[in-house]
C-alpha cells in the first residue's frame, strides 16, 4: 500500500504547476476582491505560502499551532490575516485563500493513488484536515485583528466625541453627546484635566445638552469629573439642564447643590464671564 504522507509530498514536487493552477482558481473565484488586492500581490502571497507549506509538510505533515516545523507558515498566515482584516476583507475570503489550495493538491494525489483506494482516502484526509486547520487558524487571527481594529476605532471615536473647546481666556467648554458610561467618563476626565493644565483655565463648562438621559450613574460620573477639575484648580458649570433632566435628578436624589448649573450653554458662558471678571464687548459699527 502506498503511504499518504509521501503522496502529499509528491503532489508538491511540481510546485510551479500547483502554484499556477491555484492562482488561476483564485483569480476565477467570485470571492476575489480585486478592489482590495492587486493580482501581483495575490501571486506573491500564493508563491510564498506554497513554498513555506511545502517545507513544513516535508518536516511534519500534521499542522500544529505549537510545532516549530510550522512556525514560518503560522507567521506568514498571521501576517496576511492581519493585513486583510485592516484592508476590509471578510473572514471567509481570507480562509478561502488557504482552502482553495485543496483542488490542485487533490487532483495530483488522485492521479498518484488512483489504483489504491485506501491510500487515496488517507492522503485526501490528511490534505483536507491540514488545510482546514490552517484556514481556521487564519480565521482566528483575522477575527482577533478585526476586534483590535474595532477597539482602536471606538477609542478614537470616543476621543473625537469629547472635544474640549476654549471659549474665552480661562474658560473651557466640554460638550457631551451620547451616553456617558464609565469608559467614556475616564476619557472625558482625562481630556478636560489635560486642557485645564494646558490652558490654565479657571472655569470649565460641561454641557450635557446632547446626553439623552441622566440616571444615577451618569450623575455620579459628572460629579467625579467636577471633583477632579476642582483638584486641578478649576470650577465647573454644568449646562444643558432641561426640565426633564432636572426632574430626574431631583427624583434620584442626586445632590448637585455644590455645582453651578444652567439651562443653556449661553447662560453658563455668561456666568463663567462673571466669575472670571471678564467682559464681552460688541464692537460698534462705523
């Protein structure tokens, strides 16, 4: 009986022929994203992978995430999985890069072992299971990379959604839009404190007009931010207190008696000017 492992190695002997057939299959596939990847880049990736795959198979047919024989293959697949996650590929499209190699290998193994059904079945199983494991590996790396991209984008959006604006000398404004949770509160606090240090502001207006609801947790976050600003030498004014929010705060029993509050940002700005002994003058028309 012929051995399955040598059959796989023999299938990879004609590396260039396998590569040519594999690339053509990928180019003809409906999953090919020509808008995200050039044909030359696909050919280079395919050429490098099949070379590394052949070397790994010669050393150890069975793929392992810990085997040093497959380290180069793992590193290569990790690299393209991460790059494709950033480029905008789908997980299935990335896995198909590996899975599409089955057909060229199956064709050659079938010709080699067509007279030995048992060895043929064993060889096809080895190839199929090995490439399946590699495809799953690419999917795992891809999804982790995509999660990292999403977390980074969320962090950037949070930072962009909490801009600190210098309205006047010594007066800052922090307009908040959306839900205020623990993670965002930390960013809000850091942004405000850094701005206070940078500008030496004495007043910080926290505008919550764009905050849809205020509950006990949101109120606590606001009080923490106010307390942190005071430690840096700046008083806070909370603006955007709508009637519904005022009723909610009273109903929740949240004590904002030590914090100046105003209904609008304009009212808060007027109060801030008064507290800093500043005067806003309108130039007369000629």
